[in-house]
C-alpha cells in the first residue's frame, strides 16, 4: 500500500493516535489530514499497544531446518564440535537453501521483526551460495523484511586458506559487513585474523562483526585487541562484538575499563542472552553509549534445536538473565529489540515517529512491560507501509 492510516493505537502505551503512512514512511501521528477514507487504506487499531517493528541484531537465517522433519541434536557440545557436526551434516539437510532462509524470514515477520542483520556462512564448501540464497529469499518476500548480510567465516579464517579471498569477494559483492570467529580459540592466531579482517574492512569500506565465545581473560584480551585495531583503522561506529560472553565473566573493575574503551572506540555489542551466561554490565554500557542489540542467533539448526524467531521472547530472556523488574527496565529491554537497534541495520531512526520507516507492531497489551512478560500474539504487523500480518496470520 502506498498510503495507509492505522487509527486509535497507543505508541509505547501513550495516548491514542492515528498513524498516517505514505510511501513506506510515517508522515503523521494524530488526526489524519482529512478527506474521504478509502476502503482498504484505513485500519482500526482498537486501542492496542503499538511498538516499532523489531530489529534482530544477530541471526543466522541461512542454515535453519525450520519447517522440515525434526533433526535430533548430535555432535560435541563445543564451538569446534558444533562446527564439525554442521560441516558433516548440512549437505544431507540441504543447508543452505532458499526455502530454508525463506521459512525463517517468514517466522521473523510473523513475530514482528521487520529488519535483521544476518550472518551467512562463507567457506570453502559453500562459497558465496548462502548469501545468494538469502538474497533470493528476501526477493521472494517482496522486500517485506530488510536483511543486512554479514559474510561469516564459521569454519575459521587463517586456518582455512582461501576463506579470506571469499570474504573479500563477498564484501566486493555487497555484503554490508564481514565477520570473524574467536581469533584465539578457533584460528589460534588473533593478531593474524584481526589484521586480515580489518584490512578487508578498511579496503572495502564495510563493517566488521566478530563472534567471540572465548571466555574470561582470554576473551577480555581479544576485546582489547579489537578495540586497538578499531581505533587504529578509524572504524569507530562500524565494529560489533557478538556474544562476547567474557565481558560478563570479568571482575567489575575490569568490566568498567573495557566498557570505557568500547565506548571510546564506538564498538557495539550483540547478544542473544543465552540461559546460563554471565549478565552483561548493560547499565554501564547504556550510560557510556555502547549500543546493545538483541538477536535470535540460530533457529532450529545444527547448533541448537531451540528458537522460534520471536525477538520479543529474546528480550524477555534478556530481562530474566539480568534481573530486570521495574517498568523502566522492562521497557528498556523492548527498546533494545527495536528502537535502540537501528544502527545494526544502518537506520538513522527506527521508532514510531514522523520520518521513520513505517514498521509497526500491534499487540493486545496494557503497556510495554505487560507485552514483554506475556509475549502476546502479534495482532498486526506493518513493514514498509505494507500490512504483513493480521491476527497472527502471515499474508506474504
């Protein structure tokens, strides 16, 4: 739809307004400008709570078996063990595929996610095929969901000769960012991996998003290396650490020093708030301007059988892990899953305000904390001004 009015909704549980949309952008909040209402361009929001579309800051949409027969968990429960198991089994499951990526993106939309950053495996076995599949899946959905691609070396960088060339090719072909994986734990040469990745990022003008599972001081050491290289390369505001479990495991004084340094370097943080991980110093990070985004990670893939694509449920997990209780804190978790995640998909603004992309989600909830703790059905999802979901049913 080029023009649409969603009437009588409560943005962030505020006073009821009409949201007026033209050409995929919110153009007014309040009473419509006037004129006759044409059938099909007016929707009654019935006083429901309105939130911006959710932004998934860390996903792997290329390698899910969602919608297929159940796949039992196997292999060794370690990072290296999961990599090996995935490499051994993915071909038999047809991973990656356009159908698989489409199925996951449909679940994102059904739950109100309208934009995502997705890491897509790039390795000697699949080349750039996973990226091509994800792009085709986005096209299938008519652009209903925006996907930024991170070319991700899931099997390592330095230890797999030829992967760096593929990463460079992916960046040259339009990947928004390139990824990295445990420079010490996987490649066992953090200096070589980071030098190579930062070199591509500088040369190609792309961002960098590094998975960091290594724990405690080993992880802290690598965070310091990433900070140093970010400053040296002038890539402030273009680097993200994903997972980064080590930060929550370090002593408070060490955390404080790293948070200050992360803020100086403009490095963002993406977390999936997994059960059993150490809480992040999220309040200090927010106060210092370190952006925090929430993500689903993999969904029903060869790493884990869990996940359903509901980012609001991930925000609930973040709230539980970090002991959030007050209305202000619970609302902050929802903002991390939406408005505050705008930089992860390079949006200057993502909110229910004039000039923002027309992405909104309606839920039957009293207020934002109520929506978080109940994670109700998404009654309506609008993405780019198009109605994508009605009463929980996907229309694309």
